[in-house]
């Protein structure tokens, strides 16, 4: 777009200077009335073209500003998201640290449980050996002839029953009984402690599972946010690519059109006096089978960018293959193809006035041919950068696009 702005500016400055120069050369008194009128009209046309170009320039600039704003808004959202992800990452770090601490605590607890288990086994062994030595003593007593006690001892189903048999207890040495009780007590205490440790470990395991769940949720959230960032980035890239494409398209069109205008100007210089004159008549509607104006001339919201852009012609939606008519008498200066305009025709109507017809499916005229108002020159199509069959109709006056509505009669 800067290319377009520069071009419009330079052309118009050159044009004004040329007009002023011509004016200065001709002494006012010596100018005939009709010559003076011509000259005044040329000046008026130039001034109109300049103000039109200024308007275009402003509109293009505001469109560009909007696109830049949009991109910077997207960038800001992306930055916010990135900051959010950094915060999430630090939360994740804290959680991972918590998990690590819990793992260590659990490992400590397991070690303690294992040691307690060993102690318990030892205590059980001590109690068992005490019981064994008691039995040895009782057996000794039996060998001394006390059959009754032996029967009692071997008839007992378990140690508890044995203890309850008071007759037998009386026979056991007080020392033995005390020791046995002590050992038993120790064994029970250790078993209780081990149980307590296992309960504690269960609580820790549950805490660890909870924190791990939190960690998984946070990881999901982070990857979601990162996906969002990627989406924002590709959105930004797409928008920038579209802007670039749009700018290239406009630049390409302008390059072709102004080269054609320059070529016509050059040719006219050589054939001085025989040039076509525009008599100021109204244009014929160029797409008689059109159904609607699908996109008007001037500033509009770009369908993809959703920002203000300048549209240099009137889009007339019409069935593919329906006729395109020459809007006015003139000479065909281009019947060609371009990537953005598709099959297009440009007609010179004289006095720096041109009409351009884009996206045709077929062209019926060729360069150099003279055409008259209402003559069939092409068929509607959707070639070039087009989203459906339509005629894009542009009018150029003194090197700038002007509103076709200034010339059209319906
Ligand atoms: Zn268009």
C-alpha cells in the first residue's frame, strides 16, 4: 500500500505542475473561448482526481491502521496467554516439589515400618523362646513325677488357656511368668506401633495421589493454553499473509493499469490530433443480467480481514456467461489475463477516462479494436481473485480510480 500511496501522490503533483505550466505558457488574452474552456475543464478534472486520490489514500491508510491494530491486539492476547502459562508453570513447579517431598516422607515411613516389623519379629521370637524355656522347666518337673501337670500342659489348646489354669500357674516360677508377660506386652506394643505407621502411610499415599491428580490437571491446562498460543500465532500469521496478499494484489493491478495508461498517452503523443474525445455522455450499464451489487465502490469491511479496505470498483453479481457490455464508445487498450483481475478488458474513452472489466469467463474483443457503447465485449465469469461469478467494473479518471456511479445511468 505505501507503493500505491506514493504513486498517487507523485502522479497528481506532476499533473498539477503540468497544468500550471500550460496555463503560464498561454497568455490569457490570446486564448480563444473554447480553448480556455477545455483548459479549465482539464484543470477541474485534475483537481477532482487529486481530491479523489486523497480520499483513497486516507481510506487505504485507515484500513491499514485497523489491520495493524487487529494484529497488535492478537499479539497482546498471545502475550497475556504466555504470562498465564508462565504462572501455571510455576504452580506446576510448586506441586512437583510437594510430590517430591511426599515421596521422601513416604519412603521414610516405609523404612520405619520395615524396621518396626523386624523389631516385632524379634520380640515375638523372644516371647516364643521364653515360652519354650518354660515348657522345658515344666517337663523337668514332670520327669520328677508330676504327671498331672504334664497332662495339663500338653492338653492346653493355646498359651492363654494354659495361663488360666491356676493350678498350673502356681507351679510356674514367678520369674518365668513375669518375664513372659513383659515380653508379650512388648510384642503387643510393637504391633500397635506398626499398625499406626501403616495408617500414617495410607494417609500420605492418599495425599500423594491427590497432588498427582492436581499435577495432571495443571499439565492438561498448560498444554491447552499452549495450543491456544499456537492458534493465536497462526491466526496472526494468516492475517499478515492476507494483508500481504491484498497489498500485492492492489500493487499488481495498479502497475498494469498505469503502464497501460502511460502506453496510451505515449501513442497519443505520436498521433497528435486524432485522439478520441470523451463527450461527457452517461455510461451504459455493463452487466444487464446482473442480480445485485455484491460489493460497492469505496470503503468497505474486508470479508476476510474484517477491517476497512478500499474497493476500487462496483461488483455486479451476474450469471456466468451472461454478457458484459462496453460502457461507452472507445478503444480496447487491453484484453488480457492477470492473476488478480483474471480475464480483463480495459477501454480508453479519451481524455484520460478508462473503464476496466474484470473476472470474465470469455473475451470477445482484442487490443486495438474500436467498440461502441453497449457492444458485447466479454462474458461474466469468476477468473482471477474472485469468489463467484460477477463483473468487477472500475472507472479511471486522470490516473486514479473514481466512483463508477459518477458515470453510470441505470
Ligand atoms: Zn471487485
